[in-house]
C-alpha cells in the first residue's frame, strides 16, 4: 500500500510470495503494487502531484505522520476526519501549501481505497495479506476494512514492522476486520497460517499469530524465541513489479532498484545496543547468509531483471563479506551500484574494497562528531573516527549518508559548541543529509525499555493521537514513536549547530581540501570559504611525520611518544603548538583529546603535478611575456 517507495519492490512481499508458491502445495500468491496504482490514480486527478510530493509522504514526513493521516479518513469513513486537529497540530510545522495538499489527499483517500478493495475482491482470493511498515498502517487497515465489507468470506491478514510484538496485538484487538496478525519473521508463520487455513487445522501452533476465538476475542500465540536461520531466508520473487512500474506514470519519475538482503540483526547491537535504536524489533541476533549463496542470489536477480542498482537492507555489513562476498563481486565483471549500512570505524583499505565492489552509497551511522555524545549513545566510536570515516569515504569515492542527532540525557553545550566551530574545516566532506534532529524514542530501543536511562514519561507521539480513535493505552501499544519531555541541550545550542550544518550543505559542492605526499614534503590544496590559504607545504620532517601519523586519530601524548622514536629532538610542547596551528588552518579535527587530519589524498593528476607547475612557473611567465608584447596585450 502507499506510502511504500515506488522505486523499490517490496522485499517482504517478494519473500512471502516465494514462501507461499514454493512452500504451500496448491497455493499461489500474487502481489498487488497499490503504491504504484496510487501514483497513477492521483496523477489522473492532480496534474501538480510529483515525485517530491510522494516522497514527502513516504519518507520525509515520517515523524510528522502526514502519510498515515492522509488515509485515516478512509479508515474511519469520514473524509473530514480530524482536519481541524491536524491543521492545528501540523500546519505550522509543514507550512500552508503542504497542509492544503495533505487535506485534499485526505479527502480523496476513501475513493482510492474503495477502488483497491474492489480490485482485490474481484480477484476472488482466499486470503489477502497487507504488509505495514512506516506510513502504510492506515492505508493497509482501511483497505482490509473495505475488503471485509465487500466480501466477509475473504480472510484478511496483516504483518510487517508495524505489527511486531505488542504493536501486532494492538492492531488485532482494535480492528476486528483484520482476521489475523502475523508477528515476527513472516516467511515461517505466514505459510503455516495459509496451510492451516487451507486444511482447516488449528492455529495454535502458528508462532506469533494473533487470532480470534468463536466470540471474536483476540488471542496472541507466543512469538518465536529463536531467530530464523540464514539458510531459511529465501531470495525474493519480484515477478510483476518491473512490468507494473514500466506501465505506470511513475516510470518517468524513478530508476528502479533491486532490494537484496544478506543478513538480519546487528552484531554490534548484540554487544552494545545503541541507546536510541529501535531497529530489529524482536530479534537483534545477527545472522548472515552464506557468501556464495548471497552472491548467486545477487547475480541471479541482476541477470533476470537487467538492473544493477541494488539497495542492501542489512542493518550492518557482515565484516566477513570483505574477504568472501565482495571480492567475488569485484571479479564478476558486473558493474553493480550498491547501498550498504556499515560501521563507522572501518579503515581506508576496507572502504576501498567496498568501492571496488560497486558500493556508491554507505550509511555508517555517524550520528554525532562528539565522543562524549557518542558514548551516551553507546556507539563504540569516537568523534575523530567518524571524521576519519568521512575523509576516507571521500578518498574512496563513496557517498556517505549520515544524520546528526541531539537530545541525549547527560549531554552539555560544550559537547556541541566546540564541534560547531570546527565544522567549516569539514565542508569539503559529505555533510549530514539534514539539520540536526532531536532523537525520537522508538519502541524496542534501550531508552524505551529502560526508563532509568532518562526517559520515563512516554506518550504515543502526537501524530498517533490525531490519526487514531483509540484509548491512550491502546495507542501506546500500537505506537512505534513516542513523545517525551526534551532532554539534553537547549534550542540555542541546536540553533548554532544547525546554522553551521546549513552553511556546510551550501558550501559543500564548491569546497575542496586534498593533500599530496611527495616523500620529503606534503603539499595541501584548499578551497574552503572559512580559510584564506590555497596551497600549503609541509617540509619540516617532524611535521611531515606528524601529518602522516594523524591519518589515524591520536592524542597529543601518543603522537609525541611515537614521533620521538623517529625524531628524538621533537617535544610535546612543539607538537602541541603545531596541532593548534593546524586546527586554525582547518587541517585537523580535534575532539576528546584526539586529533585526526581531514585532507583526503589528491587524485587529480593536475594536483599531482603541482610541484612541477610551481618550479616552471617563472619559465612559463618569461616565455609568455614576448607573446603578450607581440599581440599588444
């Protein structure tokens, strides 16, 4: 259902289709791409509706709940459902033009849902399942309601991330037109449900299933205590998606990508669950597919669909893939373009392997440049390591996508202000995708599970309260995001940080800083608005050695100790003065007592010839002067 992305086929439905077709004898599953249907439906009625509009409701407005509110009118059979409440709560946040569009989409949502339900019923299915993630919940619920209204004999099922744990129980309790809710990993329980419905057998053994008794009461089977082994995670079947997109008005908007999955869970989260992270829901345990199996799956999908752009949904890269999967991709000859989530402390050689394998975008989960705040998150990295990630990612040709977060209990203004004043030195590196955002408290996160960590007064986030007609306790179980009194730094600190981030984004395209190591000296070239120097040479042997040392984060004490081994005359006082001068020149980033240089190596051949150009500059000028005189210039 809307608002699933239109440039990506649904991995969940692709896996479930295969699990039914191959795992339930006599059964067959078809996927309805109602998100693409919606694009065609709405563009026939609004010639001003664009990809930017769709992506606003699909992605950008998630924490405002605009996408879910649009279809709440269909869920509650009221085209004017809570318009006043929505306008009062969100009007100032989203602006008048967006508010007007949202209200108009809200008023027409029922007509679309009715069309989808009629199409489903006309296909005469025994079971119709709706997957719900992010802002698909009200659209999925509304469609299930209309299907049940048109044909009560059709069994309706819901699943997906919005139905994990207590959320699934709340969906089943409060919406009686949903016959069953599948919780947890669906490729095990959904085929079991379909087989049980086919055979007329009991449903007690279907793990995690929410079901109804004869009186309509809601019962929840216990969820599995063990995650699905990687060998049981099926490759998706995307039959129909590419054909449907090609026939849609949306084909002119997007280039389709494949969605692939090599692993589930998070190996870092098993050891240190990031305090704000609610990803992985019921199962944090990390498990990855055999690299040969995953490689063959990737190549088969690329060959079948003639698509090389791939979005890997793994929460974190299996580090073993660096020596198993990725070299095979490099040797395959396929010009893949991949997106992957990685740990921010990967080294430059590892990042180069990613780039060689076709990774274009990486998302390293940076979240902050302050070691103190990163410690509050339990991220396991320092601010200097995160800056090194930005620098080495740029050197490898990777686009680094990251967010800046604030609002952690225990943070202070000093944790932000010193970082803020150093951001002009980083304007040649990938800025965060947006301004700094105050953390949202997510279900399944340590902040949610442990009120003693600083967030004890939880309430379902405001968008739920203006979307659903439910008691507070039921909304609490349904919600994934929660409102809390703000913690951490004040808005004055955030405003200074965001002003610097906005300036960074504006300056990034025109900013440059590189270094060229010529052996006995290092030449740096800069074009950044905050610094008036353009070229700089490091010729002192101690400074050259120090710069090379700061390829990795070092404290002053550690750097001085290592330099004395090679240069006995060097002392901490002189090195400290050099580091302070380099910080003023924007050559190093300093945080938590560590320093790291911020200049990627030069890759432009003209920069590599800079030394030759300087030596011959006088000769070139002398040769040019007679020519200028002969032309009268």
